[in-house]
C-alpha cells in the first residue's frame, strides 16, 4: 500500500472522506457482526431517538505511522472502556470492548493508504460513535442503535505551530454534579457550543469551566482536561466526578511520574490557587497538550507565559509524542500495532 497523494504538511483538522468505515447495528437485543462500508451517509427516521432526545455518545483516537513504517494506535482499549461507560450511563447497549478494538484495527487497515507518513505532523483520526435510530415520541431510550467508526486524516490541531492560548473562566456551567460530565455524550458538547462561540467573539481561545455547585474549583474546558505545574515542578490535574477521564491526561500523569521522575497528583484545585502555578496546559487527543499562556478570571489576568510552551509541559508533550510514535519504549499495552 502507498500513501494517498495529499499535501500532508498543509493538512487541516477537518473531515476528509476515506475509503471505508465500520458499521454495526443493534436490533432485537443483539449486535450484528458489523461490516466495512463505502457509504459515509446515514439515513434516519425523522423521529429517531438521536434526533429527538440526543441519545448519542462518541470517542476519538488516532493512528500513526512510525519511522519504520508500522501503523499503530494509542491505547484503544481505554477508548473502548470509556465508551462502554458512556453507553451504560446513556441507557445504550454496550458494544463489546474486544469487538470495539477489533473494529478499530479493521477500520485502520482498510484505510491504511490514508495514514500520513512519519514526520509529517499529521495522523489518521478515528471517530467511533453510537446513536439511537428507531422512532420515539415519548421520552424513553431507543431500542435500535447504530455503531460506526469513520477515519479521516488530520494535520496538527494548531496549524503553523503551537502557540500559548488565552482562556477565560466561564460564567456558563459545563456539567452538574451527578450529571453526565464524566462520559463522552454528544449533549455535553452541544451544551458548550454557545459558550465557545461567545469566548471566541470576546477574543478568547477557550473556556475553563468551574464546578457548578460552588463555582470555586477548576474542572475542564469544553473539549480538554487541564493540568498545572507548580514552582517545584509538581504536575497537578483537577479531580472531580463531573470531569471526563481523558486518556491523554491519564497518560501524561504516568509520563510525569515514570519517565520524568516528577511528582504528579490528581486533586481538587481551587480557583484561588491559579496564581501559585507557573505552567498550564490543556490536554486531549487532538493536540496532546496545548499550552495556556494566560487565564482571565473576570478581568484578573494570571499569566504563565505567552511566548512558548513551559519547560515541564514541553517535556511532557515531547515524551508522550515519542511514545506514541514508538521512538521510545512504551508501557505495556499502550501501543496497538495494526500491521
């Protein structure tokens, strides 16, 4: 197989149709075997549960081409487990975790020509998702579902290089205690759309949300977890039952402890602590770590540095990227080889 004729170095972060996608359906209480399809369209009844009551959840992960030409995925078993948690909370049938990983591998293999070359800065983004398909009018879960995985090549999340972001403490709430903030439900992201557009209009790159109950503790952004670095190079990340358990964030905390020899802790982080930190980053699948240069809390500016990524944040980024690209040894089970 050979790469597609694409200008990989100028690839944006958007949808490009690839050759195949995985499709499985749930009817009469069971999943079928699933198949690869060339059709990227979905046909739904006008009263499908997903359209009426937003019964849907999703995941996101990437496939990479290494220096020796192998294609690998990063910790797809954790995506499978997190999607299972999302399904249980959304009263959706769990797609078996082993079958999830098999479907990821099958989808990547079928689109191997679309995996960008090593060194291009690009990757093959994978989007597994599930939604209720049968018609409902009363508020109740669907009884029929579709599980799909599509693949699309993407460039670096921040085209032109990483730059420190300016974010604000949001007046909007992302998730309520005992709500759905800890799962990857589509409705969580719908809730953030108004806030992110408003932030952009006000000149900010992102929102940082605080806890909805007391509004005194840091939670996360609309699409990423947050981490901080103290003056003595300790890595901290907020702890809350309404934060999505980011696979990237969990991996970075392991990197901090086991590769960089740093102290790393997940604990509640108060708004009042922001001035005590020297670095801040947003972590997620898309960009790994995006440095935060400035947090604005209702006119009060906390500046971490607008020129470049912080020293510890840069080491975390470089080390995790090297693990993902198989340039340094990975912890057992972190790398899934496709071919």
